[in-house]
C-alpha cells in the first residue's frame, strides 16, 4: 500500500485568506467552513508542511474531505472540476485522442471545438489553475511572515517546492489561456482585481523562476526528494516545455535551449525497461512472466517507477501526482481515465474496478497510428475503429486500457471503487521525444535525436529507424503519450490543431472533420471573471 499522508486538514482554512487575489468570480469562490487565523495554527514546521501538502493535494483531489466532500471551489463541480480531469478535458478531449459519449452541458462542445466562453469545463480548469496559484502564494507568504516565530529547519525547501508548483500552474495558464491575471506572494491579500499579465511577460517570469530554482540549493536534486514531491527534474521539464513551445507562446525559436535541458534530463533518468516477475498461474503454480516496461508506468504500483529517494533516483517517471484508493480519492485524475474508459462488454475486473462509466473512446485516426507489435497499442478493439454514433459508448471506436488499477504482478489495487494508479505528469520518454523533435527541426544534434527516438521505439518493441522528420516525432508522441495531457499543445505547435492540415472524427462538429477558427488555439477567460475585474481583457474571438 502506498504511504500517502494528507496533512493539511487542520490548517487548510489558512489558505482562504489569499484566494481573492486571483479568483474574483462571485459565483466561483474558494470555500472552507473552518477558517482559522495563521497565528492559531502555524505553530511549528509540521503545520507549514501541512500547508505545502495542500498545494500538492490540489493536483490530485477536489477537496480536503475526499471525493465526496465539499469541493475547494464553489460553483465548480467536484468531479469534472478536479485539476487533472479538467486538464484532460482541455488537452485531450479537444483533440483526436478522446471522444466522450456523455451529454453534460458543454461537454460535446469540447471535442466539436465549438465551445463558448462560459463553457463549464473551461471555467473549471481556469479556476483550478488560479486556486493552485493562490495556495502556493499563501504558503510562501505565511512562511515568510512566520506569525508564531517558528525555528525552521527546511524553510528554503518549503518555499522552493511551492514556487515549483506555482510555476507548473502558471505554465498551464500560459499554454491554455495566454494573457491571464497575475499575482505572487508579494501582492496584498484580498486585493481586488489582479492585473493581467501578457503571455510573453508571464513566459519570462516563469523562465526566471525555473532558472532560479534549478540553480539554487533549496530544491532537491533530480530524484532526491521523497515520493510525491517535486525536485529539480520537475522544474527542468517545465522549462523544457516552455522552450519547446516558445514559437507559439512568444514568437521565439528556443528549440536549442529545450534540447540542452532534455539532454540533461536524459542523463539523469532512465527509460523503464521490461522486467520478469514470478506470478501464480491458474493452478496456483509459480511462473515467470515478462512485463513490458511501458505497461509498468500505468499500473496500480507505478509509484515504484517514479524517480525519488525511496524507489530509485533514476526511474523513468520524473514526477507523478499520487493517487490512492483509500487516502487520496477523487472522481478525476487516473480514476476518471480508468472508469470513464471502461464500459460495455469490457472486463471491468481486468481494469481493477467495480464497473465502468462507459464514456471515453479514441478516434480511428489515433488507433490506426499504431503498427502491429507496438506494445503501446493497449486497446479494447471489439467495437472496431470507426465511431458510428458518438453518443453511444458501444457504437464503435477503440477504448484505451493503458491505465489500469492493477499492479504489475496482476493483483488488483486496494479497492475497486477508487484507483491506486498515479498520474505520470512528467516522464523522461517525453524528454527523449522533445530532443528528437528539436533535432528534426535542425536545432540539436541529429545523432542524439535519432538515438532518443529509437530508444522510445525499441522499448515499445518496434524496429529502429535510420532517419526521421518532425512529423515522425509528432506521430511518435501521439503513440507514446496518449492521454497524458500533451496532445493539444503538440498539435498547436505543428499547426494542426485548428487548420485542415490534419482532420479527425468530429473535429469542428463534422464527422469527417473540418478546420475551425484560429482563435480556438486559446481558451477564453471566464466571462464572470472578466466582468468582475476591470483589468482583464477577454481573449480574441470570444
């Protein structure tokens, strides 16, 4: 069983003091029924660590009270409003990676790419981002203020990890929303109407933050922090992704900078390779079974593949958001991927769950991209590749079984109602493919890029290639990173998200696929936030 401790319950109310600096919507405000003053609870370093735990927990859960508790943010559903589920909806459901047969208001519009500014799924992501920013700002603010005069042993580390988590959410803001409200720990608590920062300035600010954290001594080195906490590898991945997409974000070619960071990451983390384990056969007799390394990254004990001081500093997963069927439960994250991806004639027990929700399907453009023998082609295929009725789960389309609540030895997770499978937010395989893309664009050593591309392909059981193009890398990223939250960003970078250069089922609300307006490369700011803050200007087209 994973040892995940959610420490924030006694002091979570402290954070409500800082929320209004970033979240203005009167109908969508952070809530906590037990608000306490900082000086009443922040009496030792453990209390500050509890506040930091809340910053981490905000990525995994919608509430401090579990899946069925009151959500942290009122007006945002605690299920689809969970950070990673909202992230999936914007990054994957808007692309060829996923179609959802449910008819919740605004949900079909995401894959149709005809969403309105008030779309509740976009609103959920926006407020989750700035809720996280507010949590991190308040942690830093309270550590610096130190109302009870605590003698810290790890003051620098507390602040550094909060800064790293804040950088992640501001990176997501840059990518999805562009020009956004901006506040740090230095802004007055309760300030009305935070200023809007333009995309280029926020890019520069996050870049500076990342560089300071990498060069400083307060954040743990790669793979040296404890399980579930971030380190310098986490920050390097944020910086590498900033640079990879710099042409989109700020109109600058930073591929060479991206490549340099990826080379550094590759030197510090290893791709997970196949292992041989002993399991009992149907007669209870021991037998040796070889498990592909890729599969090990998405099962119920994938925490063992995360780089940290407990399970191995050079493991493949640079950072995972912990999920635990008992201690950290939600209706988002990998719980959503596994339950929503299972239904119809699929075997729920094989996925380690009680029963599926029957929601998510991949388009034929994705399922047909895998070659025979590719270990990553983890699909239920009985319904064929073509979706004949998008509102019926069983009408067609492959179903991804990449994520499972089953351990590497075949045993189910702790419960069948919530999963133990962590969300691998950053993997070194992604760094390999980023390096390959930079090489394909002529901004990194071609031999190194080819070696990285082939390392990922060989792990999947495919033959090496002797040459490659940027499009080859994009296709490889599609196969390797399915449902991991990269696809929308990748397609935008390649000019294929809104245009007719690449079409998929139901793109543009047309079965055959159609181009959409370019303003959909960014999501809108929630109208309620724009209306309540005179400093905010809505994104073009909305």
